[in-house]
C-alpha cells in the first residue's frame, strides 16, 4: 500500500459499490490562508450542482491542510483511538502482585479498595476488581487501559491508548511510553500489533449535514443510520459493528452532551475556529481484519500507510454522492463537494497542534464519592447509635473538626487553612484515589 494515493475520476467511476438497504432513523446518540489552486477551482462550481447533475468533483490530494474557504475549513486530523496487542510472557512476580491487588479491589470496603493501585513509570494504575475474557488483570489510568494475561495462548497485553493522551503526545511517543511500561510487566516478544485504529478529521463547513438522505451514501456497508439527540440532528453512522465503520457527527454537541473534552476547543481555536460554528468530525474505525487484508499488521506499517487507508475508506468503501435519478449506475454518481475536501486530506502532513497539558490521574466520579461518603457516615452513626440522617451529618462534621483541628494545630495552620491545603494538594483518581501530594503532569 502506497503512502500517498492520487484518486482520479476514472478510479471513482470504476468503484462498483452497492447501496445499503434503507433503515429507520433513530433518536439516540451513539456518537488563515485562502485555498487556491486545483481543488478550489474544481469545487467552486460543484457547490451549486443539483442532485440530478451528471458531472461530479473527483477527490484530489492537493487540498492544502490550511484550507480556509467559506465552504470548508480543516481544523485537525489524526489518530483518535489506538488499540494494540503485544505477544509475550507475564513475569511471575508481577502475576503474584496483581493477584493480590485484584483481591484487594474486590473488598466490600471502599477504604480497602483504595490500596488496589500499581505505580509504575510515573503512572498510578487502578487495578480493577474484574478481568476480561482471557485477560484476568485490568489496569487503568487516564493514559492507558491495559489488559494482561499469564496464558501462553494469548498476547501478554491488549491495550487501549486514550484519545486524550494521543492528543497530547501523538501515536509514536505514546506507544514508546507504553512499551516501557510493558517491559516491566513481562517479556515482550514482538513490536506492537494494531487491533484497531480510529482516524478522524475535524472541520467546519457551511454545508447542511442533514441536507441529503441515506441514498446519497454509496457504500459497501450494510447499515446507514442518522442520529439525533434532544431533537437536534447529530450525525450519520455507516457500517456500525463491521470491521470498518464511519461516523460523521457534530463534535461540539458530543462534547457538550457526552465526552466533556473541552480541551479540544483550545486546539480548534489555534487552527482558526471562531468558537461559535459547529465543528464536525469524520471518523473511520478500522479493525484488524481490514488492516491485515491490506497487508498491515504492525503499528509502524499502519502509521506509514495512513494516506492509503484514508483513500480506501473514502473512495472505495464509502462515498458521499449527488444522486442522479436518471442514472441507475450508482458508481457513476458524482461525489459531493464536501467529500471532495474530506477525501483529499494529506496524512503525510502535520495534523494540527497537540495539547500542552495532560494528567494521567483520573478524576473520581460522583458515584464513588457518594458511595464512600455514605459508607463512612453510616459507620459513624452505627458507632454512636445515631438513627437520624441530619443528626448523623452534624456528628460527622463535629468529629471531622475535632480530629483534624489537632493535626492543623501541630502544623501551625488554622483549620480552614489546613483544609485548603489538603484540597489543593489532592491528586484525584477514579473510585479511590485520594493521594495527598502534588500531582505531576506528564
């Protein structure tokens, strides 16, 4: 597979792609230079083509990545999710340690669960109380979710690198940090195999993403669905559950309603986003089956062939077209102007700025905070024979003050100053992880 693929009109016309059967629209959320030159000229006329037009705009890889037209503005592109596996053997001493920590994580007492942590290379991993199929141990922080096995019949490790960490350091640096960790867990026999990679493009466009129906998608996938949330159109999903799938969705809406990844706003603004326009994301999920079909298994091979993968995804597997009712041969339908820009991204160029700040620490959820808070309160009420909730809360406050007021006195602090120091010195981790020292960002 070549790194760069120029897609001609003849190639597009030769792609014999069958359309998917109709599906129902659902209502759940699954999910400053002016452009000039060849593509700008090609697309200008296409913006006003009708659906019955017989002439389309072929995608071209000459679109500048700093494109800033009124119709299309590219903000960022890159790898959003990366799943890797590593053949190898788990060290016996690590196996014994993880067995012990897993038992601690299974304790019914939240304060015991706090101890189920595995510090390594500046990371403090939470050891989960349950494993996964074939992988008895799961360790997680904000950078990695690591599944480990002691079986010779499966890989040593199956790992997901978080999108936030990839946004901070990129794929290559993230994998090097991961490999340094795995080398301390066991003996790694081979370099990283890619189990899944998600490629994304974030952009702003004046195009109405709801202006076409499902028949405009010409694809090898068997399912095409449109989604909305709170009656607001949120995007398209093509080929869900397959070895390759695509999502075109309102990323600003998804951040607001689901992921809360507001750090992306800063990166978009650096690329020229005005802070108001909707930012859309086109994302392809490529599983191992499709990668190996293309002769790509190792991470280095996949990263060296992103242009070829993107070209396959956007010209052979899926195209957004201008349907022509007078032509029953769908492969001859012209591509949509928007698709001309999206399919033309050059993956050998810089995909945009990386985020400047990242912490591997995981913020505790309200569910855990409420669980451990109520457990402590009930224990105190039982010890003192208190049955009314409000009385228990007051007694809890009194005991907290008495105990910590003595400690603050020895430190030369008022109680209020002591509390402020503890609050600002906490590094939070999901479920447990009150660690009373200053957190170090990586």
